[in-house]
C-alpha cells in the first residue's frame, strides 16, 4: 500500500501518489503534507501576531473606556459646578432657565453614560472573542499535520472575521449651553495681547506628553513626521484684575492657549504636568480631536471650538475660563485657583 504523503487542496484529503494521478484528483493541486503543514503553520503564526496586536489595541481602548465610566460622575459634577458656580455669575439666569439647563445636563449625562457603558461592554465582548481565537490558532499550530491542514480554513476565516469592526473609544460631548450676552459682557474686559518670544519649533513637550497619554505607546512622541509649531508668550504679565482676549483656532489642528506663570516661561521642559499653567489644549490623534486642561490634566467632553476661543482671567477671583465665542458658551473653567505670581498669556498652534 502506498503511503499517503500528499494533500489535495480541493478535497482536503491525504492521498498517495497513485491517487493523485487518478481521474478523480488529477486536475487538483497536490503538495507534500509535511511541506504544506509547515507553510500553514507560518500563516497561523502570522495570524496569531495579528490577533495579539488587535487584542492589545482592544485592551488599551477598553482601559480608556473604563476610565471614562469611572470618572464620568465626577466630571459631570465638575461641569455642573463650572456652569452654575462661575459661568452664570457672568450672566445670571432666572430660576426657570436654570432649572431647564440643569435638566438638560442631567439628561445628556445619563445618555452619554449609557453610551459609555455599551461601548465598554462591546470592547469586553470583543476582547473575549479575540482571546478565544488566539487560543484556537495556538492549539491548531500544535495539532498533527493532517489535522492542521483540514482545520486551517475554518479557523483562519474565524480569525479574520473576529478582527473586523474593532470597537473604537467613544468621544463623549456635552452639547453647548449658549448664553446670549455672554461675549458682550466679556468684551468689557478685553485687552490687546502683544506677543513676545515668538518661535517656531518641531517639538513641544506639552503635545508629546498628550500623545503618549492618548496612544498608551511611549514611541509615539518620537514620530518624526510631526509638523512645526508656533509658540509665543504675551509681552505683558497680569497681577490683578479681570482680563479677556481671543484667539482664532479655525485653521489649527493642535493648539494650547491660556495663562502661565512667569517662571514657567523660562523653563525649557514645558511638560504638561507643570505647576503654574492654566491651559486648554486641543490635540488631534487618530483623526479625532480631544480637549484637555492642565494642572491637573483632565479631558474636557465638550464640542471642539472651530473659530475664536475666548480666555477670561479673574485674578482676584482665582478663575480662568475658556469660551466658544461663536456659540457664546462655556468650554471649561479653572475654579478656586490661588494665583501667587504674575500670569502671562500663552499661545501654541500647529498642524499634524
């Protein structure tokens, strides 16, 4: 009896040489079982690497979503405080309007929280699926040659299907709370900000730190394709009073604006967790724009401003606020700050 050492690629059977030459199989492709099994094992190993990478990507995304879920209630409390503790002091609301805004915030926050929980669940399910597929691939690699060849296509199809439609992190956004008259009220404090120490640089530690945070990959900051940034400080420092200025960010993908201590402007590191900086950041990563504030670094879940951003400083009140000028609405505020040194306006802008 001839040894069945050949594999028919059509019927998936083990054949001997005479069978390969028979009428039933002569038109089919045949290869040595040992040779074909080794080739398929290499393909399985390649699939395992791909599944492992997708698993790690999903794990990073799940960690982000879990963090949002865990922090959401605290963020909503802070957002509510920013709206009603400071924002409406500028333009007071009647009781009816205040109740309406509170109800709107509650409804939006519950809806977003449910979306975050669903996103978290979808990522958890995807992670379980990917880990299961990885184990199937690993097990098939260890199987005898013929078992591997016969089970290869089924497992490969499952693997490729499992890697499709990877759930992506949700970017939650509160709707704007426009307040007619807000910009007119702020305009009474408007100052002309002359820029000083203007420079163009290819690397700004502020943005590189944020990219590390968003990607969870330490090598992202070393990406050589990053474009140039324009960087400048205000020529004048403020030690008292209320001051307001605007910046047009319409054509900028990445920017940071706000106030910083005089001492920080003299440092070379410019890291994002520095003390004495009160900045709003917009950073574009993975085709999405994210807003953050500094000291401490916190995400801000509001719509990205597409035109002018207003910056308001109340030195004695310990407040720095950012407003979306086009929408006449608050972006965020630093509350209850203790300013102990002169503050300079700060501006940095660039494109990905």
